[in-house]
């Protein structure tokens, strides 16, 4: 084990930067897709995501996927495959406990 002494300043949030809400792709049991509360489809997912992420280098931004508990694996993988095909690689998954 190697030990390195670091003297770091305390973490203080930058109050000048507004906190950005993450962009979330929601997959419903019916197969319907939404970005936040705006409907989208597999065909328009790339363009709609880029618009939601603010354009520019939108494929460098992180996005999240949330799927209803009843969503079939193939429905989920269709979205994941489409994201990868179009260059979106920074994808997080949102898991919610089922009560």
C-alpha cells in the first residue's frame, strides 16, 4: 500500500452554475418512449435527444434511461441499441424499487 498526503480544499458547490436536470428517456410498458414528458419514437430518438441535451456536442453528454418494471427486455434493448448506433455511449440506468 502506498500513501500520498494530499492537502485538498473542501468541496464547495459552485453557486454561479445552475444545477442541470438530467435528460431521462422513459420507456413505458406499451413501448412508448418519452424524453422527460415529451413523446418520441425510435426513429426520431437521436434528433429529439440532441435537442433535449441542448444541441452542439450532445453525444458527449450523459443521459439516463428509466423503464417501467413491466417493460420487456427486447423493448429496452431496442432503445439501448439505437442509442449506441447513433453514438450515444454515456448512458446511465435508473433503477427504482418496486413496492
